[in-house]
C-alpha cells in the first residue's frame, strides 16, 4: 500500500457516497398539506340500477311462489 492509502483508506468510499446522495426534489410540507382533498363522489350507472331492480323483483317473485 502506498503511504497515501494508509492515511485515508475510506476516501474512495466517501466519494461514492457523496455522489450517490442526491436528494429528490419534494414540495414543502406546508404546500403539500394545504391542498385539501374533496369528498369522493360515487356514481351509479343506469345499467347497474336496472340489474339490481330486476334481481330484486325476481327474488321477490321466487319467494312469493315458494311461499
């Protein structure tokens, strides 16, 4: 080993760590929490309503027939 390497054996490792520690650009915390999320709106399609109504009518008819 050379004299320089004996004194500072971790220099190459420090250089690697220094080049790999780039921080991602994140928004400030106040900006992040100031954006309020609205309520989730649920939408029901007409086809789904038809299927539910038909299935309830069929179930009621079957129960009436078996009773």
